[in-house]
């Protein structure tokens, strides 16, 4: 967590410690590293249970702290964010330029939240910690929207005044003011676009295997999620071809169809495989996990679903702390644009209304939960958000429009420090760039507050 002063009144160490305490009350902490006060900027790095490695880099009065997995660049204030890869959130103070940069990764997988109060901008990996510290009320509309759809879109959160940094976004804070910019956005690589199907597949395979080898090849062990789906199978095949030492893991019961399929796939691939069935005492083991799921979910995922993931991660971490998962159909396949199949790639227009109705609004939600049906207002809000994202891409094919929208809806909730997910095939998004050697893979959790 960090706090920084941009006006003539510096942020106090007392408030920084209070903000740290708000975080610890929710998620706990094994240790806290306080960054040296720099031109009024204050910061603290909070390491969750199980992490011994520091996530703080210092040199000549400058410092950088990051959460998640950072590849491709040195964690220094002069690093080019557009060259960074992985799932990360970072805060960096440049002593020479007297400024602080806050950023999230290109897909916004590592959540970074921002709020302003009395001239101060608070930045954190936990929206709930900000809301707790500032005593912010719930955002009624966003709460209704979340119940109606099951997720948040773009910068929305459950609390008034707290927003999530959108993917590929950097926030610059300095005495001259604040600037927010997109340091990276998807662009169509014309050279790749002109490739035929076979060469396109070869190119994707080359980049995906190269990324897996560069980022995961040196790890002593890696768990790979393996379900009955195509995406996890593809990831396992990529890891195998890249020469990564991994074991496949599946969550479920022996009689489940997904478990049977995963076991058969692992057998055919010659991979070590382990099934993690839920115990008969699951109803007794689940309740203690719920407070943790609430704190780490930040109102982004159903807590029972997240509790199951925590249960599995606790068991996989006993053997190996590294867990890699596929990006799922939302990012890598046709999930997002199936409603455009007839016109896929043949038009520059996307029927956003149909896309929202088919993909985002869940028809099985019990509307009696609401005093009044919020569907129309939620639909209008989602459509407006997507239209804003697509304005700069009006001349591109409709499939590219929708794939770009995954930068809004494809973000995942923050994860427990018990798992560290690598980039995997997600790196194919930057299809023309070969992966750089890894420069860091820190699993600590970081929160910041900036003035």
C-alpha cells in the first residue's frame, strides 16, 4: 500500500499505517515493508502469508513495488511499460522526475483500484481496503448490476468513488497534477493478418511455446490446471512442447465427467496428474474460507466459487507454489462473438445490443430479488461502455471489435498469494513479439495510496 503527497501538505505516516491496518484487517499480512518517504510520496508493500521474497526495488532514491508476475522489463522507474508482460500491478517513484506511476497490466488481470478524497488519490490492489479506510458507501447501481450479471465491467466496483484501472492504463502522479493514459492497446498486426490459416496457427504456436519456455522453463515445478475443456488441454500441450516441468491438476470428484476427461487426456499426454476431490466434510470446511473469499474477491466473483479455488490452491501449494491456468474461451476462442458468426469478419459493425443480451445478461437470475427490474438500466450502461471502447476501432472488422472488448470484461479478480499464474497462451495477443527473458516473478500483494 502506498500514500503520496502531491500538494503542499504531505501525506502523513500515521494515515499510511492506518491504511495498512485496513488492508491487514481484511486480508492479513506476514510482513510490511515501508518505502522511504520520497518528495512527499509514501508507500508500503504488504506481503501476504507464505511469501518471503521482497517485491520492493530501490536505487538512488527511486523505488518500484509490484504485485503479481512481471516479465520483460526491469522493475525500475525508467522501464517502458509497453514492453512489460505478465499479470502485474505496480507503483514506481522516479526521484529524478519527482513523479509516481501507478499501472496495471495490459489485460488488467491484476486489479488496481483508485479513489480520491480531500485532494488525495488512494491506489490499492484491494477496493475493499480503500472503502474500509475511507468509510465509503456501497454503490447501489453497481451492486444491482453485479447481482444481475454476475460481474463488473470496465472501471466499476461495488463502492462509490472507487474505480478499477482499466487494462493497459497508467496513472502519473506529480506536483504538477495527475495524468491518466493508455500505455498499451491492442492493434491489428497487418503482417499476421495476411497469413493463411496454417501459417497463422504456426505463428500462434511459436509465440505461445516461446512464452511458456521463457517464463516457466526455469521453474522447478509448475501445476497446470487441467479440466475437460479445450483451453486447459491446449495449455498443457504448450507446456509439454516448451519442455516445462509440470503436473496436471483437476478439481472435482472421480465420477465427474470433467474429471474423467481430464484424467484420460493426462494419460494420453503422458503427464503426471492428480485429482483433488472435494471431501465429504466440504460443508464444514467451506465456511472458514468464506471471509477470505469475501476479502480477496473484492465483490468481483461469487464467494462460494472463490472458496473452492482457495481450497484447491491451499493443497496444490503444499507441493508446488506455482499454478498456471488457461485464459479460457473468453480470451482465446470464439466465445465472445458467436452471435456474429454469420457476419464474422465480413462487417465493421457489431450488434452490441444482441451481444449484451446473449453474453452478459443472465436470464436465469431471479428478478424477485430486486424491488424493481434493473435489466434495462444495466443493458444501457453496458452498451454505452462498450461503445466508448470501440470508437477508435470503427473501421476494423467486427471480430476485432469484440476481441478488443475483452480488455473490458476479460479481467480476472485478484488471486490469493497461494497461486502465481503465468502468462501462458495469453501472450499470443502480442502476436508479432517474441517473449523477453523473465526479470521477476513476485507473488507478494501490494497496496498503495497516493496524495
